[in-house]
């Protein structure tokens, strides 16, 4: 009788097949984890890109507001604003009443303001002249009195 060959070679082939299946399953698990981590990284990158876009828009808005504010500050006042400022000065410094200035146009108010402002700027305190002059006279008078005595 002929005995069949030992089952060893079949076991070896089966073992190799089982090992290959296990290796494929492990590789699939590793690939799945890598895909998941890649997907998470892509989500994070997309979120960062979206955040960078939002931040860029915020920065652009901030720069626009700064530029507009600077333009508004450098913009000269209108005639109405100038008239209001001149009227306020005349009311406080010269004693004009609002009803006196209300009916006048910008040019006449400007003339009144220029006169008042010129008078204030050209003002010289009269007491300084008297004090200096009186001290000189007083000194001369004292010398004259002492010589007479």
C-alpha cells in the first residue's frame, strides 16, 4: 500500500494563504487609519484655509474703516460747519445773541469773526506799559527828591 504524502505541504500553503489574508486585513486596517487621519488633516487644512479667508476679510474691513476715518478727519469742514463754529465763537467771546446772527449769511459772519479775532490777537495789555513807565518815573522822582533835600 502506498501511503499518501504527508499533509505538510498543504499546511504550509494554507498557512501562507492565512498569513496573506491576515496581512491584507492588517494592511487594510492601517490604510483605513491612514485615510481617516488624512481626511482629518484635510478637514483641519480646509478649516485653516477658511479661517485665513475670514481673517483676510476682517483685516481688509479694518483697513477700509481706518482709511475712511482718516479721509473724514482730513476733510475740510463745510460752510455750515464753519458758520456754526464762527457763531459759537462770536456768542462766547463777543456777546452776540443767536437771533442776531441767525439771519446773516456766511460772509457777513466771517467779517464779524475776522474783526473780533483780529482785535483779540492784536490785544496788548495796557497795564504793562503803565507799570513800566511808572516805575521809571518813580525812580527819577526819588532821585530828584533826594537831591533837593
